C-alpha cells in the first residue's frame, strides 16, 4: 500500500474543530487512517517551531492501494472545505521504532511530535538521506525519550500549492514532554540534558534539520491499522 500525508494549515483549532476532524477519521474508507491534531492536551508544548503562515495544526495520514483517482482527491476537497488549507504528500514510510498499537479511534498515549524537514540546497540527496536514515536514527533514539519513531521521505506533493517538504518525521514521547524538556530528552538532570541536546543538535545539523523546519505537537489517533489487513 501507499501512504499519503495531508498537512492541514489554519488558525489554532478549537475543541469542536478537533472533535469534528476526529469524527471524520472514523468514516474514511481507506486501508489505514490516522489523525494527528494539535488539541488542548499538547498545545502548550515548548518544542514548537513554525516557518509556515498559517501554521500546520493537523496531519491526516491514509494508506491506500493507489494514490491516483477519486478517493484521495475527494479527501483533499473534503478536509479543505471543512478545515482549511490542505497540502498532500506521497511518502515512503520507514519505522525504526514501531508505535504502540491502540484500539481503533483511541488516543495513542503521550505526545506525538511531527517535524517537517527540508533538505539544504548545498547537500546532495544521497548524502542527506544517508546522514538522516543511517547516521541520525540511532542518535535520535538514544538521546530522546522516544517510544515510537516513523520516518516519511516525501516522494512528491499531490497538491499544486504544497509548501516544499522533503521529509515528515513522527516521534512519540511521554506526555510530560509537553511541558518538561528533561522528559522530552529522557534526562535525569541538567548535565545529562546538556549532553543529550548537544549530541542531538550536532546530528540534526549534519543533515540540515536544525533550520527551516516546522515541528507540530499533536495528539495521535489511529482509526484503521494498515498492518491489520
């Protein structure tokens, strides 16, 4: 199956906005459906970075047999007409650290932090991908309190006005990480925090993920598990 990720941009969402989007998730007939939404459980996150205006406030991920055709086009129109501007991306998914499964429609525990990454123009794609997938992955897992880690390399955009994005990363942290940077990095004290942050920043800097990046704190809901087929 193919994975398509739709980034929804707009004003800070209300609880009704979030509830309506989650309700819509249960009605989507794709092979897999997940919704990430910036709701009141995560909106106070200290790890938010934004380059886009308006910012990304939700991400809808669907798994489908074929991304061409009416289903994806109808989904883009439906979400856009109800919730704001939508940019769709076809991605290839890698899962270095599987996300714990929950019952359909239930909230995945913790904070789901999404990062929208751009490759620096002075870094060739092969080097960028090697530094991201091979060099950075173990460091990201070692230096943060991550319990789920998904890497999505963008193949191409499916909407003509989509902002340029080369990768979308999904990382899952304890809920305490929303307000506590020590919990985000899994650090017991300030010295360990400094060490972990230093290692992490050096690693992200090697492939340009320390700049021109959008990070979106969200709650994650899985409505249909693509692996359950």
